């Protein structure tokens, strides 16, 4: 399966009479996009704001971040199973608006939502401060149930990203990257001397607003399976969750998964990137056992030499992570796990809830309990009144002058477990 | 908490869903429960069934509490 990603670089975003891309500036017709999102009867009010890198703006509570894209050639469309039909994606050509994103905000859905500061010390901790953001502020109708609110806001983000992506349908990209995965046997014949490596991606699927969707299927309802990496790059996996902001994978993360991208970069040179096994993180012990048995079984069946495992979220998924690691190692396949840490504010506590001697190669995205002070911003998009109650916040987090003292946990993408951010720790 | 209470000489039963974590942290008597969001109940059952389920879990825990153990033990029944 071969995918061409065409990047159109966006350096500014402005409101305009027509939604279009011109001279690296994305112009957005505000009324048109607001009206499109308002078609969903679950919203009382929809507003649109812009937030550019360096501006004194705080966005909170942030639910999802989505990169605008459009299918240019080949089967399927963007966000299959959500916006487009469920045709297989991951081949042909897709154009990407690089440097901008849709951010969904508004009345909080679940208590685990995040903060994006566009400037100041907080901006260093979130990758989304570097993007030109089109922020949807959606207020739900009174009495809307939480899970319906989640769904409505999730879909609003995809709709807006699809709407914006359309501007690039007939444009020539500034840069093109090509990614290809060949059928396994052909790939092994082509690179017989290279170690066969796959990626096990754990998807947050605890339910109660902690869900991820694959071609529209709720990941907790599925057994682990195999997916082409280019399908992930082309929008097959999307976020539907309100798990802790620092280490949840937004839809933007899925589309730009750095584990996938880096494995492609080494493919055919240092290793043979066979493909991706996706698995879930469910709340029943039997599910955890069954799913980790399955990933180990698939890894063995594929004849792998090595596996990278990434986690999403923390706490009980630490057990899924350790089970995956242990069971795959027991098949004689080397593993590296990618996680983050909840090691207390001083970093002295045990980092993960579970452990095993076989988990002997660990990459960390940083300690989510570390405390940071975010100075006041000139403008708030959304509402800061929730910061005392979001995960990572505490009673007294929000100060009178508008500054915020929180754990990194509250910052969207701060300790991402795909390695999307800059934090890590090294042992010497 | 389990370890600190036991250190004070009082036996503890850890009732939890993810028993591997309980094993890792060093609980001695472990009773597996239903699910992480609802360890001691099951919203899918009707009232009477759920009451019976809860009683069984508590009785199993009490039995575990009064059972001598030589090593970390999971009380499946």
C-alpha cells in the first residue's frame, strides 16, 4: 500500500469572505463554517476563534486537535467511518494543510481536558502552540448527556477539518512524501537481512468518554488486529476521548504518529517495517489478558524480531502495557515500550503502576506530575473556570490574576506517549 | 496502603480488578473484582442479582482474610 502525502504549508490564518488558501495563508469564512457546525442540533451556540503562534492566548478546555486534510486521489475519503464511508484508506494521494489545526473547545465534556497556551512557558510544553489554530467553541444544549456531547464535539472537529481541507483539493503541494508498505512476504524477500520490526499501538478504550475509533469501530469492541501504517497516516484512527490531556492521543497525533513516521524512515535501511498491530486498553481483566495474548500471538505469527509498543493514558493501562511487553518478550521477540511517568511532583515515586523485569527497554515522554506556573494571558478562548477540576489541576490552581498552577498533566500533548513532544528522561 | 496496614500487624485483603498490579505492589491476599469503573458491582445486572454478586464478593474477601497464606494469593473463589 502506497500513500503520497502532499503538504501545503500554512503560515497564517485569517478570517475572510471566502474559505481559501493563498500565499500560505488560510482564509476562513467564519459564518459558513459556524453554520456548518450548527447543523448539529445538539449545539446551542457555536463560535469560531483564531489562535496563532506567539499570541497571548490560552485555549481551554481543549478536547481534540485535528489536522485538515483532503483525499485527492485513490479510494476512500478523510476520517473513514466518521465523515467518509468505510472504504479502505492509506493509498493514493492525500493533501495536508501543514501548520494549522482545528481545535475543539467549549463547555467541558469530561474532567480530563487540556490547556493550550500560544505563548509563554506553557507553550513550550504543547506542540499545538506552534500551529495556526482554528478554534471551535461549541456550547451544548442544556440537558445534553455527556456521551452525546462528546460525540457531537468529536464530529464537529472532523467536519471543520474536512471543510478546511477541501481548499487543498486542487492545489499543488509544496512538498510531497511517499510512504509504502509492501505485502509481508514481498517485503521479507526484498530485505532478507534486515530485522523485521512492527509497531504495537495501544488505543485508549476504557469507555466512559475514554474511547478511540478505527474506521468508526469503537476499539474496545474489537480484538487486536493488523493495519497498514499508511491507513493510520490517512485517518483510519481517530480520537474520541477525554482522557488526561498530557498523554492522550488527539486525532492530530494519530495522523502524524511519529513512531510510524520514524519506522518508515528506517525501513529498508536499518530494519524492515512490517506493519502495525493495534490493540485496546479495556477495563475488564479478562479483556486485558485476551488482548495482550492476541498481540503476542500476532507478533509471533508475523515472525517479528522486534516490536515497539506505545501506550495511551496511564494508570490501569500500565498493566496492558506490561502484559503486551512481557508476553511478546516471552515469544523471543525484543520489545521497547514508550510510556510516560506519574512519579510524583518530585519525581521520586514509582513511575508506572505495573512493572516487570522483561520491560528492560523503556522510552519515557516525561513526568506528568511536574508542576508548572502558567502566567496570565491577554485572551482566553473557552473558559478557565474548569482548571481547578481538570486532571492535573487542583483546588486553587486558578489564581486571581488569571495565572494557573497545574501539573503538566493538564497541558495538551505535554507527555505524549508516541514521542510527539520534547520531554524525556535519559539514564546514564 | 495495603502494605502499610499489614506492616502494622493487621491482615488486609486487596479487592481489585487489575490483580497483576496488586501482585506487583505486593498485596498478600487478593480478591479479583468486576471492572475498573465498577469494582464491586455490575450495572448490567438487575438489583437482586447485583446484591447477590456484592454479597459473594464480600464473603469471599472475609474468607480470604481468615485464610493463612504462605505467599501472595489470588482468591478466585
